[in-house]
């Protein structure tokens, strides 16, 4: 059994893949201790060719291929194939700090952790650090071991990026926790399911993952197709979070779900007001049927808290405000 499995989903990744894989190879643990699983998600470019060249030169690199199904499907393929005690996701356009895996693994081992969160650095395409985006909840990386539910309520916040965590593989496989395939925000619905099964979770204030902010990313795109995809992603996310929330009794977890529902509803209605104002009543009706109102203000920033008060008073007026603004 390997100590660590690193899963890299690939799709149109040839421009970035060399830097990603090189960073995963330049580590302070022996190649026999970990495996790098490169999952070709039916990519039409040269990603698979690059991956197979690396696999030919490095015995700890495995290349898997599958029909295109999206990042979540590729991650699931990697999870099923993983032989490591621990699991780590890395996107193909990201990279990690050289010689940084030993400290993370040692902390997992010494504290007998199920999940460990670490920091990240946002960089542009030239590798220059970008000032961190302000999240609706400040991220607390101070060390304190707690169960997964407590972590959700006190530490998780709205940033559910799975690549800022290392997981005990047994928890995921034993509980059949796989990503919802085809979902846009699959991290946000997958991570809380893992945390719900975790008994020992900790954080480390160690920025070791470099997250590339691409100019052509879907998050930044403003074309009609991308906006529509983001809106549909938010709708799915709200439905799934509310579905999960109905089955939660733990107060810490419920607080987190209510916070995320508020944040996602705010995001969706903002998009509706700007890009789909004529259909605002359809969205609002659906949200009311999902019983997301009144929105929680738990751990929201002052700015988002004010917006939430506005929405609770009248989601229609909030959409109008976003539209005329």
C-alpha cells in the first residue's frame, strides 16, 4: 500500500501539465511511497501523450483514460484506482511547493488525522502572486484538532476547494463518497459529506499549493454560455445543499449549511438580476419552494449580511437593485 495517492484530472491541460507534474515529482518523500494518478478525461489535446511520457520514466505515475465526463467524473476514476493511505487532489493547471509533502504526511500520521487543511497561493499565468480574493468568511488555519461537524461550523467557511486538503482514503471508500458527476460546484457538495464522517480534522497555516487564476477560466468568463452554466451550477448547489441539510441534526453542520445556502442564494439572485432579470420570478418561486428563506446571516461578512437582510425583505427588489445597478 502506498502512503499517498495524488489524483490529477486532465482535460485540455497540455499547456500546464509539465509544471504540475514536475512539482509533484520534486518532493521530499521517496517515489515508492506515493503514486501520481493522471486521469485523461477524454481530452482532445496532447495531455495524454505528455502523461504517458512521464509514466514511461517514472514508475510511480499511472495514466488512466476515460470518456469525457468532467472533473468530478475524472476524480471519481482516480479515487477508485487509488492505493494510497491518504488522498490528495491537484488540478492540472496548479502546482505545489517543492519538498512539501513530508511535513503534511507527518502531521497526518502523528495526529492520526482523517482530514488536514492547508493554505494556498493564488498566482497568475506568469507565476506572480495575486492578492487573495476576499471570501465571505475569513479562513482560520490555526492548529486545533476537532471532529468534522465542529470543523464545518467553526472553520470551514465558503471555500470548499478539495485541493487544499489531504484525506484519509479509507473514509471516502468505506462510505462510498464520490463526486456528483457533471456538477459544476462538485467540491462544495462533496466535501461536507467527507467531513461528516471525519473524527479528527485539523488545519495548518502552510501555503504550499499554487492555484492558477486563468484568464480563460469559467469563473471569470462573461459570455452568455458561461453565465448560464454558472447560474445552473448555483441552482444545483442550492438544491443539493438543502437536500443534505434536511438530513443533518448536528447544530454546527446545520449552521454551515444555512450559511452556504445564504451565500449561494445571494450569488444566484445577483446573477439573475444582471443577466436574466425577465425570469426573476421563476427563480424566486423555486427558491421559496426549496424553503431557503429567510436566509441565515451566520458568519457572513458585514457586506453580505446587509445584502441578506435586503433579500429576506424582498428578493424581487434585490434582483431589481442588481439589474438597475
